[in-house]
C-alpha cells in the first residue's frame, strides 16, 4: 500500500523521530517532554512485546532508550562499513536469524541512514549508481543540480532495494502475522527555489522538506487476523491525507495494545477494519 499524501512532524530527525513515536500531534508535541513520556515502543514493551531497535543513522534521539538497541556502525563490520558510515544493508545483516528465533510478539525498528545529505554519494554501493552523472562529493556547490538530483535518486533506488529485501525476508515466514511499515522522518530540498538539504523551521519550510513517503506491506495472516480490508486500505491511501500524527495510533491498533492514549480517529486502519478492535 502506498500512501500518496503524508506530512512529517518536523524537518529534521531530532524532532520528527521522537514525534513519530509519540501519542501527541505535531501541534502539541514537545521534544523535551517526550523524553519523560511513554512512547509507542515503551507501551509495546510494557504490553509484553519483544522490542528491538537497530540504528544506522545518528542514534534514536532517546526513542529507544528503554528498549533493546544496537548501533549497527559499531565494529566497522565488513563489507558494509567504511570508517564512520555504513550502507543500509547492514540493517539486514542478522535479521533472518532474529526472525527465525522469534518466540513471542515482536517489534523491530530499522533506523536507516537513507538519503541523508550532503554526502548522498556515500549512501549506496556502486552497483546502485543508476542515474548519472552523479555528484560524488559533499560540496554540492561543485555539482550541477542535475548531478545532485541523480545522486539523490540513486539513494532512493537503494532504499527501495533494502525495503524490498526486508519484505522478502518476512515472506519466508508465512505463518507469522507480520507486516512492514516504511516512512521517512522528513523530506529534502534539492534546489527548488535554490534551497538545499533540510532542517528549515516548520512554519517557513518548503513542502519538499515536509512531504514524506510511506508504504506498507502485510502478510496474508496479518490481513486476516487484524481484519483489514486491503482493497479498502489501498483506496483510502490513494485518496486521503495523512501525517506522522497517525503513526502512533495506527501501529498501536495493529499491535492490538489497549491504551488510554489510543485515538481511533488517528488510526489510518480504522475505516478499513471488518471487525472492531478487542478494546
């Protein structure tokens, strides 16, 4: 399922990431308060889920402080890593083993480096250099806009590959009630109105920094057990507007966790359930 119109909570990871896992909407969210409030992962863990965060970016911004976590970059593991950075396929390393060892309900978060600039050219292996000429430097001023966009597009090709590989791994466990959600924490400016990168104050940020992709895959077992009308969901995803505000409540509903913080009007699956949640 591809959600065509999704807005971010912020224009930088430090704000968006904790906001995505918070029960609060963007308008009510505060980064400092979030550190001392139960987030989605805390609630899942308290409800008996095995919760695990694997990070290939610049940390979880305190979202994963109270659950299991690992920094994928530690150890400079080959062939994924190159000094201070690693390609995102390191997030897939060991994932099959973890899936095969699942003994109880589990939530796994893979925090990708994705398309973070300005070193776009470091975000993918050479075989994903599909669009050329590319900008093989962090000094964007030394490249044409076409080169910058090509390099960014190469990061998207690689991200597609990583997400697809994760889905294919899940398909190897057809008895699992499994699903995958991919969503970016913020967008990126690529020269529109001579603006580059991200992090502008939200009120004046261009739409390119606030529009984000979101896709979802569900196994047949999850569609059945969670009573999701998939065709309804696809139609809703094409026609409606969504935001990071929906993520907490939607995932809480999928996990079937009862919480006073759950708000069905922010659950993007609510309209497409053929049976009410058990709470």
